[in-house]
C-alpha cells in the first residue's frame, strides 16, 4: 500500500508538468519556488549510554579477544544457501563438512569459552559434593585440629589478603552485573518515549506528504504567472528584442542623417560668419589703406622738394623715396570672393527641417514594441487561454486520484499498530520486571556469599588473638571462621547456577554482538541481505522482486537504507521510476506544444516604419550641391595668416625720423619728422586696433574657424551625403524585407524563455521529489531504533555486560573458596591442638611425632583429663 501511495503522489506531481529539449535555451529569469514545506523529525537515532559506556567498551574488547575473526560474509551466504537435512546424508557431504568446520573455526572462541563454562558447571557441584563428604570424614580440613607452624601468622595474613582481593573482584563483578541489569530496565522503561517518537515521525511522514504534493502543484501558478507576465509584456520583451536587433543597422543610419542635418545648420552659421567677418575686416583695412595712401602721397611730395636735390640730402631722400612702397596694407580682404550664393542655397535647404524628418524616423522605429503588442493581441489571448486550461486540467485530474483515501488507510493502519504497541508495552515492562528480579536474585546470591566472606574477614581479623591457642580462640574469631565456611558452602550451591546463566547469555549476547550489531554498524549485514538468490533462490535482487516483481532491478537494502539515512525522497530511495517513470509524466511538450505553436505563428509587420522620406533625401542631395566645396579656402586662409601692413609702421617712422636727422637743419627735416609722427599716429589709431580690438580679433578668429569648418564639411560632401542616403535605404530595406527573419529569431528566443520557466519548474519538481518530498528518514530511524538502539545498545550491550560481571564473579569464586577454607582454619576454635613441651630443648615447645613413635600425638585440651 505504501508503494501505491508513492505512485499516486508522484502521479499527482507528474500530471502538472512536462519536459522538452529545445535547440536554443536562453538563460531565463530564475523563478523562486520557495521551500517545500517539511517538519523536523523528533527521533534522534543515536544512543549515548553514558558512564556505563566504559563497561560496554571493555566487554567489546573482551569479545574481540574471544572472537577476533572478521565477519564471515562468504560463510554466512553459503550456510544460508545450503540446505541441511533435506535428505539423509546431507551432513556427510564434503561441502557441508567444510562449511561446518569453517563455522566451528569462526566460533572457536565461543566454543572454547562455552566448554570451559560447562566444565565449571559440571565439576564445581561435583567437587563441592566430594569436598563436603571428605570433610564429613574429618579430611580435607574437616578435622578440628590445627598444627602449629612457625609461619602461621604469615600464612593467615596471605590467605586473608588473597580472599579480600578475590572478594573485591567479585564485588566489582556484582556491581557491573547490577549496573547492566538496572541499565537495561531503565532503557526498556524509556523505550516507550522512543517508540512514540518513531510513530510520531511516521505520522508526520504520512501527513506532510500530501501537503508537499499540494505545494508542488500550487507552484505551477508561479510558473504560469511568470509566463503570463512575460506575455503581458510582449512589447518590452519581444518588441524590444526585435528593435534591438534592427537597431544595429537602423540607429547608425538615422544617427548619420541627424548628424548631416546638424552639419547643414553649422554650414549656414559658418557661411554667415564668413560674410560678416569679411565685411568687418574689409571696412578696417580699407580705411587704413586710404590713410596710408595719403601719407605716402604727402611724403612723396615732400621728397620732390628742391631741398632734396642738394648734394647732402639727395642720397637720403632717395633711400626714403625707395621705401615708400612699404607703406601699404598686407592683408587685403577686399579681394576675397563672396559666399552669398552658397549661403542662399543653404538657406533654401534649411527651409525643410531635416532634423524633424529624422526624429520622425526615430519615433516610428521606437514604436516597434507598440506595434508588436497591437499585432499579437489575439495570439497572446489564445496562449493565456491555453495556460488557464492547463491549470483547470491539473485541478480536475488531482480530484480524481484517491490519494486521501490511501493516506487515511495507512494512517489507520499506523494508528492500530501504535495502539497494539501501547497495549503490549505494559506486558513488556512486566516481563522485564521479572527478568530484572531474576537477575537481581542472581546478584543477591553473590552478595550473600560476599556478605559471608566480608563478615568472616571482619570477625576473624578483629577477633583473632595471636596469644590464644587454637582451642581457646574467642567467639568472634570462631564466628568469622564459620562465616567463611558458610560462604564456601553457598559458593558451591550457587556457582553452577550462576555459570549456567553466564554461559547462556554469553553465547546468545556474544553472537548477537558479533553477527548482528557489528555488521549492522558497518552495513555488512545489508550486503549479506543483498546477496543474489539468497533470500529467494529464483530472485537475483530480493527487494526489487518484492516491490516491483522484477528481481533484475538493482535495488539493494544497503542503498535504500543509506538513502533514507540521508533523508532522501522515497522516490529516489526505492527507485520508484521502475514502477512510475516520472520523466514520462514530466514531458513539457504535452503542455507547451500549443503554446509554442501559437508563439511561432506570431506575424509582425514593420513596413509602416519610414525612417526618412523622399523629401528628406532630396534635401540632403540639395545640400551636397550647395556649392560650398567651390569656395577658395586657400585665399581666405592666406589673407587670415597675413599681417595688417607690409612693414611695421613704428619702425618705419623711427627710421624716417633718423634719416631726417641726417639732413641739414631746415624745412625738409621738419617736414619729414612731421610725416613720421603721422605714421606713428596711423599705427596707434588704426593698426593697433586692427590687431588688438575685440571686434577685429573676433572677426578674424571667427573667419578662421568658419573657413576651416566649411573646408572640413565640403571635403567629399557628395560622397558623405550619398553614404548617409545609402545607409538609410539599407536600414529601410532591412525593415521592409528582412525584418521577418529577425522577428522569427527573436520570437524563437522569446518562446524559449517562456518554455524555460516550465523547465525550471520541472527541474525543481524533480529535485524536490528526489530529495524533499516524502523524505524517508523515519524509515531509517525505525530500523536504527529497532536494531542499533534497542537490540544492540539497550539489550545486547546490557546483557553482555551482565554476563561479563556475573561470569567474572563466578570464576573468582574458585580462588575465594580455596582461600576461605584455608583461612577459616585460623579463625575457628579447634577441638584439639598440638601440646607444647617446654623442658625439651631444641623443639621450640612442639612435640615431634618421630620422637615419640606415635602416629598422631594429640591430647585433649582439658587439663582435668590428665
């Protein structure tokens, strides 16, 4: 029934999801499905014995000495597969004889120890009987006569010490046995809590599984909501992707056109600046030219005076007359060609706002997401209907599965099992009380013997008087001796009973520890159970044969236990894919095929997008034929780079004045000096402003910059305009003719993104089913509780410690009996004693038997009888 439950739960999960392997898998946004709800299990399948654990380790070490052989896997497999006693003579078969010898070899430590125990059981009562009969015949220390010896005190002390040590060892053994007995009882009483904890975990296992399944199913809504969100945002998602791909061609073309529109405006401004700047500079240079001409005329008239004909002035006048050509302007802006025709044509071009036309192209292209939304509205509505229908199908399907009924049946079965355990647990406690009482009686047997020994040692030691003769010993000393002999008597009576219990518990507990507990701890026991054809001679794998009716499936006890120990899901642990292959139900194509087909049929028409109309293109062509490339830029730049005058007027004036000083004093000298002053005045009033005044400096700079800008703009202007128009035409052709290919590619990516959400859901469901849903930790806990904790830690360790203490005490009863018998002779009051002879020298007061020729020279202790 548990298997059916697992199958139905997985079917419930599988009915919601599917799987596909797309050619292109983009990295979709990661979905957050949260955590599968689960509760913590209460059972801690680990037992810490506490201080008594030291005794357990000592017993384990002793068992290793008794049985140092490793776990006999092969031997147990062969013994389990071998059939003994089916036919007569099976035991005489060679292979069976070999197996028997191997088993004996493995158990040789237990066999030898058991044999010694049986010898103890058989011989000690027989020895005790013979000892009693012997003492009744006044032999074996039964004669109430003690011979005096020199070392009597030393012997008495040694016997007392040895008996005390033996008694202490027996006491330690009794304490160990009692501690183990009490520990087992305490653990049995506390086992009820552990059992209840396991039942509670199993109930959690059953109750949480439906909630986990419901959670997995409910998370389909997360996937659907994310898919619907992307569908509602098809414009920003799909439209933006299409726009991004087309924008690689469109945006550079529009940017180039927009740049050209800016160049037209800059060209107009540059032409205007050239025109204005040239006028300003022409005005200044023309006025300077007129003044210089007047000065030169007046100076020439002066030099034509008759005074210059004199011998002393002729050469000087000639020099001055030859330098008059330098009095002229150098930069002549009046001869520069005008730009009015080019400016007029550019103004005609600017009557059409090319920037506005380009911006319209931008706006049309940026409306791509809205076009996608408008043209996919009907298809997206159909896709949403498909997703809603999937959710409806999931809900309908889940209602048809009898999961709750199966869970209810299992819960009832578990409740009945728990009630059964609860009903019988008092009986278990009652029988454990009987066991505890029986073990306590066994311990009390040893305690009784120890009481006699300790009382005997106490009374004998305290009541012993070394000056008293054996026949005159005190009552306390005599009582001590009697106690010792009572201890000996009870030792003979109880020892064989104790050893019987020790042998039985030793053989049972020791073999359980070596053959069950140790191999369970290292999982060797599971390897034995997983042996092919062991539990069923026709099945290779027993567990898969039971669960799946297919013994060829490699499902092992060890693997199931290990997986459950790691708290993996029951689907993974039991390999339920052989009964219910979840991948067949997690086939995404069964749910996304319709979605993919509808997405693939999306048709988006972008032909309405006009990047630049014919007016704009014609406007660009008109700009290219505006004639700015025909401007004589070299002439402008040459004039701009010239100085204002051919000669520095200040230098010329100074030189003129110096030469005037070379002339004879008179009107000619004064006239030349007056002309020099006029030249200085022209320099200060006209040349300096032309060189330094902001108006002229700015005009000169603006003219320089504008001419250079026009020169750059006009460079291959026709080619540049053609390239811009070609780029725009290419981008327009891409939108009109090749956009469908881009749309198909981006639509495929968009579809894969939507499908990717379902794939994430699938992988999450698979991982959750494998690791979290119906995690089978409680099953491993039940096994650990039954075997590792209850059988091994509670019962076996306690039983082994009990027989270890009881057996050690029983063995040390033998030396205790010997020392007690020997020691009692020194404490008990004797009937006869050796007689002292003080008159005989050299005998230390003792009679020598050979001197008197008598066999046993004893006399009555009563003086009156003499």
